[in-house]
């Protein structure tokens, strides 16, 4: 069973009018139209985080001090700092 929650949003009048028109054209409800938009936005953000690339060092000197290359977490901590 899917739980739903009622909420109040303050939306730009023109945006809301356009969304209602689009929902009607797509033969769906405004609620479903907004839900789909939220899902698409969240999926895009998730993919963006997952596609994060690591910087490549092209110099000399090897790993940063204290790193052995055996711990992904340690290397991520250095990258993020």
C-alpha cells in the first residue's frame, strides 16, 4: 500500500497554469504530473552522483602521505578533503 501525504506548495502562477495544461494534455492528474517531475529530478541527481569521476594525477611522487592504495575509503577521504 502506498502512503500519500497532503502538502501545500507555493508555486509560480504561470508555472502552475502550464503544469495543469500539460497534465491535461497528457491525460493525467496534476498530482501525478508533479510526482513524475520530482521522480525524474531525483533520478537525475542520483545518476549524477553515481557518475562522479575521480581526478587523475599525472605528476610524479605516487600516493599522498599515509595512503597505501589498499583502502578505497581512505583514498575517497583524501579526495573529498
